[in-house]
């Protein structure tokens, strides 16, 4: 046994002080950005904010949402059809009837006026050959996605949905949200500290797809779907579709459900928006004003200028909000009326400003944790940790006597290192993370038990106390490393493939095991050296 050297004491103190400083620094930084922080925070406030709390401890909302990527594929195919029609008009190529675009593509039926060679050249020049393939089946040519293009569009839809949701959440001012893609078409949204989950879910899940579409000449409004079908002889043409909406009575200010027959191709969409804000309608009720970018203004001006006297439907998420008559050319702005409340108008303006989702979202899983439930979880978790540690302290103290005090000091240091390290890397503490913390206490004391039992065996074998202590640490080291490495490997797999709460458990466990290795092997040995190393002769060890 060697006398304790200065560098070992210095390293232990440096790690201890560094952990405490890291925790306090993180707490002060959190208070600086917290809107509810007191003007003169106390040390208790700093300690409460040293760790970032997860959803299950802080309260909030957890959503798992699925992106209906078929919508994105369908919109992309519709754009391709419109582009193809425009190019055919420029080049004088006769196109036959084109089917309604879907998630697979579209079909063109050749007529006598259609030149197959000219159509083939048009398709090759207008559509990317790496994205589309042509299947010639007699008089019907199918234009379908290639597999690579389909996967790219689906992946892009998910990425765009993530960014759009993040923009909306940032506009709400939610602190430290967690928004990430999971699998091929799912998005996990965790919003800690949310006090109005219903409004947040509405804003996140609203597609926000704005379309300005011309109403057909005899497109209604009709009082029922059947009435709309009868007006067209029982079948709506392929280039039109029926959309539900409202009819407003200016005298009574009431709205009734009606049906419009609209062109399928939108004149302007939400992609052309520059800004949106809350305004007022003709009744001085809340409404949403929107402003178009240069490209959108050019398209809007062309459509409204060519169709003065016709009706233009303002469609939001496949529902007609209003269908005013175009009295004159409009270029860069408009208004959405919908009998909104002030809060609903503000939410809609926020959604439009943040951008439309590329596809409809479906909520697959929803969990809401109230702040009181989160606080209760914290209290119970802390109570379980404290009681567990106290029982461990009593057990090792009674069984190992003075060496038990060594283990207790090592366990206390282990806890400080764990909290400091988690604060330093800004890790999130979850309820499973508290379970991981308790588990590391057990792993740490297990390491001390292995070492102490080896020391006892050496003493019983007739070894001198100092030699027994050194041999105990040396021979238990391999076993300790083996158990810790295998557990860390398992935790790494949990982190890689698990969801948020499981990852929280894995992070806490890995950090705790690393701290346990340091305290059980390095610090515990140092404590033995401090007690017995300076003595010339040791008669017995209190173990």
C-alpha cells in the first residue's frame, strides 16, 4: 500500500468541485432564460433548475403522429400534370384526357389527335426521367413514380413536416421541445410545460393547406351533395370536384352547410404565402389576412384578372371558408372569413405563417401529463432515491463497519458526479432516469461489496492488512470492469433503439456506471490509503 499522493487527492477534489460547479452553472443558465424565474433567485432556485426535466416530470404533452405521405405523392403528381399541360400548350402537343392524379401517378388516354412520338418527347422533356417512368398500355399511357423518387418524396414530406411543426411550436414559445422523426412516416413531439394541450394539438395537427380555387360556372353553392350531382347530370367531370363549405346570411349573420363544385387545380396555394395576420371581416369580426409573395401575386393577379365576375373559393384544409365574387384584379393579398374567435384567428394566422404541412397528420398516440402529476413523480422519485440510499448506508455501515463508511462516502460522491455530469451535458432527467439513478446506487455498492469481500478473503488467508487491501482491489478489478462494461453495452442498445423515456434511463445508467467505476476503484482505494497508508504497521482493518 502506498501513501496517498497529491495528484490523486487533487484529481478527486477537481472532479468533485467540477461536478458541483457544472450543476450550479446549469441551474443559473436555466433561470436566465426562464420567464417564470424570480428576479433574485436563491441557491434553492438554482438547485431546482440544475437538471432539465423530462415530460413525465415537468408535465406537458407527448404525441406520436403519422404523416400520410400518400397526400404528398398526390400533390406532387398534380403539379406534374399541371406542368405537363402547360408545356403541351406551349409546344402545341395534343393531350388526351388525363386521369385524376393519385399517389401512384396519373394516366393519359391517347386520342386520334395525339401523336405518340410527340407525346413521348413531351413527357421526356417535361418530366424528370429519374422520377417518372412511362408504361405504354395501348391507348392508355401510365406515368408512375420510380421507386427512388417515391422514397425521396416520402422522406422529404416527413422532414418538411418536422420543420413545419418545429416552426409552429417555436412560434408558440414552448421551451425545449423535442421533435424528431421516428421510422419512415412517424414524428414524435414532446412539449414539456404546456398548459393548454388542446390548443397546441390543434395547431400542430392542422394541415394548414390554403388553396384559392375558381368555382365552376354552375358550381353552386348547393344545399346538398345530391343537388350538386344532379346539376351535372349525376357525374362530376374529372377536372372538377365537390367541396363542402358555408353559406353566410348577411342579415342574420348565420352560416349553413353548402357544397361547391370547384376546379381541381388551385390557382394559388399556401406555398405562395408571404405572411398572414389577424384582421377583421365586413362584420368587424376576427378574420385572417394573407399576403402573397411575388410569384404568388403574379399568379393571383393573372387568375383574378382573367375571371372578373366569377367566384373564387378560399379553401382551407379541404373546406370552403368563403367564395366571394371577383370584382376586379387582385394581386398580392386577401382575407379568410370563417366566423372565427380571436384565439382561433390567431392560431390560423400562426399556422399559415409557419407553412402548410406537406400531408395530413394522424395522431397515433397521445399522452398528457399535468404539472401536479409531474411534481408528484418528482417527490416520489426523490423519496425512493433517498430511502434507498439510506437503507444501503445502514446496511453497509453495520456489515462493514469503518470500511462501510468508505463505501458511503464513495456512494455520495458517485451521486454528485452523476448529477454534475448530467447537468454538464444538459441531459434530460425522466422518471425512468430516476430509476436508472437508483440502479447505479445498487451497482456502485455492489462494486464495493466485491472489493471488501476480496479483502476479507485475503485477510482470512493470512495476508497482512495493507497487502490484503491492495490485493482486494487488484483482484476485484477485473470482475468490476466486466460487470460494468456488459451493462454499459446493454444500455447503449437501449439508447440506440429505445424511445425518449427508455433513452433517459440509458443515459442515466451509463453516466452512473462510469461514475461508479471511478468512485469504487479509484476514490475508495484512495480513502483506504488516507486511513492506513501513512501508518508503519497496521494490526487490523475494520471490515
